[in-house]
């Protein structure tokens, strides 16, 4: 492991890569602060830039920096204007915004920054310990297990979608998988399902889909409802006083410790991610706080701010575990990162650590540096960066739309791609109106071809579907996948039946 | 924070059956899509398959066949509402039933503008079309300070073109086709 850390340090400590970390964190913070633009949209917009860098390590370092920068920026707008830029920082506004209204905006930002830093750093240490172990186990997997593992990942994502949403999430997953079959596959040189459109022969572009599913609907929502971008009320004078007292530090240390660990573990699970980690972290800390402190939750408790902040950052780091070791993304954001890696011809998975140790370790090491940069560089800059909140939406929205289009155009260089983007964006917006989750569709789309390839390889090796019965691990994983989908629904219906019996 | 949530919950509870319709319509469309997809996978696709590939245990249509069956099953279960959803957990960000109360006109105008931009980008060149796009976009949103608007749009377009074309090295024709 020490060797790995040294490789990572050697890669990260070059001038270009350090610049990538700084640039990623700044851009992420800057855009993450804008209400409505989540980390997925920001990373999707940044992908063409990252790909044109060419060096996979540098590209991933940049995108990872953008990722946690965006989470940090999201918490800033949650605290200052009660308009979370990112779902995973909604919980931060529960106590952060009351603090800001009480004139303690600076203190709230400092608590958020320190908790994020601690969460991110503890997460990175755990990642360093866990990832190589998991990668070693994963090396024993064959294509049959991979196929089963991806099925488990996809079912878990649907299972975590929440009660009443599992069917919809599964539907979106299947939609993503169906879209992945459009175009020429790697296995067969036959174009499939192109509907006679020549530009579809290479399949849908994943950046186009990412933009269409996340950036465009969010912007359309911003246009439809001007109230979403709560702007112009950031009082920069209140932000100046960033100090917190020693007693306050002492009271948040155990919270940060607990929530970093819990957040990380939740982040590792596919489908759970930073949003669930932050809400759960908030709820847990409120429940175990003593009476006096409990009353303060929701009215500006620093514990209530520290908990979701450390949990969401630790969870972001945790979500890199399945990505780096299994090549299976557990969230929309890591799915986009996976797409970027594939575009750079790096295939993440257990062999990543062996074949591209510099990529693997550089990303982990860059997380420490990124977190440090967020703390020492971004925190003092926040009063200035926060001015972006006062950019009038008449200018902001055309620019967001323009960057959305550019992201897809630079990658593919044709106008049909842009028309597909607009059409898909409209469909995605309608799906969001109806409460369909979109991340499963994108994850399904990105995993689709890998799923099919592994399935096909096992079919060829075993001359049919016999591999499912002949390999106990494959069978076990597939059974697990089935249970993940069916058990929550069964339990919910039983609970309803019991409630129905109890109430005459 | 607490106030809008309470209102959402009340609204959802009030129109429990009503609010099912859009997602069920979508499920219906999805099932139809899967049927068409399945028809292609089960019937049309295999006709053109070369004989040597037919000996293979896996055909290009195998995976799509599995998907179409899965899709029909999942889509039908959503369509029939087998899985009961508790509406309180779900707070819709925008209530599509009151779409007319939102700025739907602006949204549609901006989407059309994007389509026009997509078609114009090649023939009119990057800088011209981007300046026009940014200015028209602001104007649609209600901006009327033309001078500031054109200054911002021009500076941004030239700067971004420089960044993409010169720094990142991705070619984009800056000016209309007849000028360059």
C-alpha cells in the first residue's frame, strides 16, 4: 500500500495535476452553488474538457475535484440562501440557514467546511484501506459473476429508490439498458435498433444523455419556476466572520467522527449515496443528542450542520469504492465518471489497481489534497464566490443552456446530437414531472454494454444459460438481486395489510 | 422549509387517484415501446442473421429479447399500480397539473431557440450563432438592456471560442461559411 501511496503522490504532485485539483475544486464550488445545478450536471459539462486533456489520471483528478467542490458549493447556497444546489445538501439547510439568519453565516460556513474536510479525509483514508482489499477479492470474479454483480448493482439502485418507487426505478433501469442496445455492439458488428438514423449507428452519446437527463431538466425547472433560484439575498458582510470557538470544535468532533464513518459505509452501497447519508446522519445525531441539544436542532445547531456535512462528503468518497474496484457505479455521478474513464480507454474494475496504478492511487491521493484545498483556499474565498448567487437569471439561464449544448457538441461534433439532446431533455423533464427517478436510466445505459458483454461471454463459455446453475456464486448473486427488489415491496404490503387489520 | 412540504403533502393526499395518471400514461407508453422493441428482437432481427452465427449460443437479439420481456413486466406492474406508493414521501418539485401557472411559454421558446442554434451552428459559424443565442435567450427571459447584453454575449462567445478552439484544440468554425 505504501508503494501505491508513493505512486499516487508522485503523480499528483506534478504541477499540472495540482492545477487540476485546484481548478476542479474551484469550478465545482462555483457552479455547485448555483441553485438547480447538481454535481451530475456539472461533471457532465466538464467531461469534454477532461477528455481533451487526454491523461486519464489528470482527467479523473479534475472530475473528482469538481465533484466534491460541487458538494461544498451546494452547502454554501443551502446555508446562505436556503436554496440547496444539490440534493445531498438539503439537510445542511435545516440548521445552516437558521444560523445564517441569526447573523452567524460565517461561523456556519466554517463548521460546514471543517466537517466536509474531516468527512472527506476520513473517507479517503477508509477508501485507501478498503479499495485494495475489495479489488483483490474481485480479481477472483469471472464474467458470469460480473454479469450477476451488475444485476445486483442495478437492483440495489432500484431498491434504494424508496417505497413506492421501486417499480418506477426498475422501469428506468430497463429503459437505460434498452437505450444501450442501440447502435453497433462490440460483440456483433451489426447495427441494432437504429431506426434508420445514421447518426445512431454509434449509439447514443453518453454525455448527450447525461446532459439531457440532468442538466437540461434542471434548467427547464429553473425557467418554469423563477422562485427556485432564490437570488440576490446574499449579504456578503455577514460572511466575513469565519471564526468558531474551541468549545464548538469540541462539541462537533464526535459528531464528525461518527458521521464520517457512517456516511462512508452508506456511500459504498450502490444506490444509497450522499443524499441518504446526509439525511440519515442528521436524523441519527438528533436522536442521540441530549435533550437540551435536541431542542436546538432545526434552529441553528452546529451539530445539526456538522452531521450532514461530514456524512455527505464521506459518502461521496465512499461511492468511489465500487467504481474503482468493481467498475460498477453506485450513483449517477459515479456513472458519469465511469463513462468518462471509458472514453479515455481506461476500464475501471479490479484490474485498474494493477494495470493503471497511477490512475488508481492518484485519485485517492488527490482527494486529500482536494479536501485541503477546499478548506484553505475556498473558505476564505467564499464571500467572493458567493457573489455568483447575485448573477441575474436572465443571463445565467442562457449560459447554462449554452454550456449544456456545448458539452454534447464538443464530444460528438454534429448537430443531430444536439437535436437528440433537446428531445431527450424534454422527455426527461416529463419523466421528472411524473416522479420517475432518472439516475437509474443513466446507470443502466452505462452498464448496459458491459452487462451484455459479460452475459454473452458466459453464454459462450457454458454454451447456454447453464452458467447460472453451474456457478454457485453467480446463482447466489442473482438470488440476492431478486430479493433486493422483491423484499421491500413485500414488507410494505404486509405492513399495509397489518395497518388495515388494525384499523377497522 | 416546513411550510411548502406541508402544502405538498396536503395536495398529494387530496388528489391521490388523480395524481397517478401521468406516471401511468408514461408506463403505458413504455410498455408499447417494449412491445415494438420486442417485436424487432423476436421477429425481424433474426431474419438477417448469417447461418454461421446461428450456431452461436448467443445472438445479437438474445439480450434485447430478455430486456423486452423484463420491460413489459415492469412496465405493466407500474401501469397497474401493483406497488402502492405512499404519496407523502414524494414531494413533486413542480406540479405539472398547474403547468400553465409556470412560465411554460418561456421554456418552450428557449427550447426552440436551442433547436435553431443546433441547426445554425455549422452554417453560421460559432461566434455569430452563439452571440445571437445568448442575446435572444436573455431577451426571451425579459432582459431589455441591449448594450450590456450584446457586450456580455460577444465577450463570452469569443472567449469560449478561443478556449475551445485554440486551447483545447477542438476545431470550430468561428465565422459564417461564406466568410471563412
